[in-house]
């Protein structure tokens, strides 16, 4: 299960767990933003979260007609916390799609004045192309590795 939205991370994990427990399937879940992150963050000029540089760059590459750059404004009012992280900033040196040590879900309107967390003005089509190439390559590599897994017989220890 490939997740593309931070708030759905836990739901994807539950779906993968249920598929494994309730069927004969072997299932995994991931959030694509975590794939190749060390490479991706080197392309970014600042913090990123919702509708910022990263996501806007990808949209400029995939569907530029849907992006109105005249509305692009930097917004990073996310409260600093040692435990709760949403997005990435150079000062955190880590990426957490659905949070940090503590999972905390909130309305974006409480942590952003515009709906943006990051700086979409730094977005470019070229950056979006490169970011997507990294994510796609890493996903393909994971799928190849996953397919090579030895599938052992299940045992019921209950």
C-alpha cells in the first residue's frame, strides 16, 4: 500500500496489518515521502510541509496547469516542539510525515495562516522532476527487494 498523504500513514499501516492477518496476502505499507529522503532533502532550499516547495515542485512537473504561482506565499508558523514534528526543516534534520515521537493530528488552519507549511515560491518544475525520479526509483527498488523475499509458511503460536 503506497500512501501519499501524511494523515493516512496510520490507516495504511492498519490496512496492511489487516490484509496480512485476515487473508493469505503478504502486505506492506509505506509513505512515498520517506523513500530516498536523504537525496530529496538536498534539493530543498528550506523547510517543507503542506503545499510547500516539495509538493508544489512535483505539481509543477506533473500538472502545471493546476498551479497558480501568483498565490504562492511562504508560511511556516508550525509551533516548535521537541516531540511533535510535521514536515521537515533543516533545524530538525529529520522528516516525519505524520509526526515525530508523539503523533499529533490537528487542523492545518490552526498551524498555518494560508494552508501552506513551507515556501512554494522556491518550487520549480525541474526540481519536481528530480524529486519524482528519486521517489519512483526508490519505490521500484523496494518493490524489487520485496518480491525477492522468501515467503515462509505461517505458524499459529496462539
